C-alpha cells in the first residue's frame, strides 16, 4: 500500500456527507489520498488546484451543478471524471458524457464496482501519460491522422478536440479496420472494465465522435454501424 505522501489523490464532490464518508473510507483503505468537497463551487476550486488524479462528481450539488463543474474542468484539464448520479433519466447520463465525463455510475452502487471503475480510469490515464514519453508512428487514413505520441487526431491538418475516451475509441477501431466489435467488447477493451449492463455509454461516445469526425454525422464514412452487432472503422 502506498504511503499517503505518494498516494494517488482522488477528489470526491458529493453533498451527502454519509455517502462521501463511505467512499472516502474505502478509497483510503485502498491506499488513495482523498480530498472532499460538498458543493459545486468548492468542488471546482479543488478540482483545479488540489492536484487530484481523478474526480468523483455528483450531479445534484448545491451552488453549482455537477454538469457545470464538469464543463468548467474540461476547459483546462483532461483529468478523469466519473459522475455519480441518483437519477435514472437517460438524458442526465448522456449530458454528462457530452460535457466530457469519462464515465458515470448510478446510485446505489457497490463499492467493488466503484473501485473497479476508478482503477480502470486511472490506468487509462496513466497509459496516456506513459505513451507521451516515447515516439509513436502517426497513422493515416485518407485525410485523417491519428498521432499516438501526442494523443491527437487531425483532419485535413486541423486538430480535433476529442476527449480521452473519444480518442481511445477511435484509435482502437482504426487499428482494427473493418473488424466489427460489440458494445460489450468495446466497454471492456476501451473503458477497461467488465460489462456492467449499460451499453449506452458506447453509443453516446460514438455519436459524439461522429459529430467531430464526420463531414455528415448522419452519413458516416469512418465509424460505421453493423446493425444488431456493433461498430467498426472503415477507411474512406
């Protein structure tokens, strides 16, 4: 177990202190350092200044909503954000992902599942940092370039503003051109955790990717749908 001074710091932004305390207790048992905030404004301040490596962010918060916090954090940081919500409405989950959240989990949730999500998102982020240390070959697909050394995607020479998850999904599919993958498979391989039952995460990420990547998102040329199965990448 890591000592606290070298531990990975996680920020919990959750206004229900009982929930925050339970999460904090379990995270500290796993060797993490934990910072807490109980409203959106304090959460935003700490997210931008406390050096956290991952944020657990509730949607329903006093002063400033989790959606607002997520949007503000994404303006300057790509730190992993895992949204916590008690709501079942699809729109809340979709909006969180569209604003740049990496993942979400619906209350009530088990600590085992939450820890698995946290560790998977931290692994992905650490792999991103490690990848930047060594040069990697730029992949070209017509007017599209994927640059692993910079974690960048360029179209017609212009850099596209992708979230880490959007980038990883595109890269995974592009490296396996014409191979069709199920949503469950993509959740496991790209998100890094076992399938927990909600494949909408993949659909939303694909939709956002198409908005940024395709000339006409309604008639995609890169990321294709295999009806009833999943998605695949096609070189134009």
